[in-house]
C-alpha cells in the first residue's frame, strides 16, 4: 500500500487559510489497467472533494481549486503514465 499526501494544502490555495493535510492510500494494483486507473482517479477525486468541501464549505471555487491542486499533485507524485494520460484527457475535456 502506498500513500499520496499533500501537506499544507490550505496555504497552497490562499494566503491566511488554515493549512490542511490530505492523504490517499492506493496500491500498485490500482494502476494496472485503464479501468483500474479510471476507478482509482474517481476515488481520489471523490476523497479530495470531500476534504475540500469540508475545508471550504462556503467557498465553492476555492474548494474546486483545492481538488485541482490535489489531483495535480497526485499525478506528479504517483508518476504513473496511465494516470498522467488519464488526467491530461480530463483536463482537455474540461478546458484546463
């Protein structure tokens, strides 16, 4: 089991925000096929969304940016080509 972590998330999003930590456990098996990558990414995004909505309950855009920061960091830290490609395709669809 591996853990992805973002420390000081609040400070990465806005000055003066309370720093928070985000941790996500995954295994190599979560990255063995496109279907597994899709499922893992959905779980990661849902977990990030929950944490970010809790941390920024009245700031929808900040919470959305929080999720984006977590996903960007996850893709970089996990460094899996299939996950990177999946995230790039999502970014293109969303116009990022």
